[in-house]
C-alpha cells in the first residue's frame, strides 16, 4: 500500500511516493514511472492497472484510488499491489 502525487503533468510525468507500507518499502520521494491508472485516479476515478508484473516469482496487479482533502480536492493517489497468480496464464499482461 502506498500513496503518490504527480511531479509534473498528470498525463505523463513520474509520480512521487509519499508513504509506503510493506516489508521492503521504497524510499520516500522515489519516482514511479507514469501509468494510465495514475491519471484516472488523479481525476477522481478508482481504477486498476492494465497489466500485471512479476516480482520475486509472484505475479501482482495494482489498483489506484483518489485521496481527497476535506474540500473534496484530490491530493494524492492511494495504490495497492496485490497477488494475482491467475496472471501467469496470460503472458501478454505481464510487463
């Protein structure tokens, strides 16, 4: 589980990690390569990534949701990576 915010143009700029949970979290401020799901979440729509990835022999998918402040403005994106062993059956999904 992690949060992100854009470093520039929402449609193309890397996003910056601001909080990370898990056993081996990336460092605060690490850039994450832009993904289409980031833009959708930044515009207010929860979404899932359109691909899976493999890490340490495990297949994972990502989902993203907007985080709003008390005035309803999107101020961050909440990301969650979760196990998706079914993705192994579809190699064209895996990046």
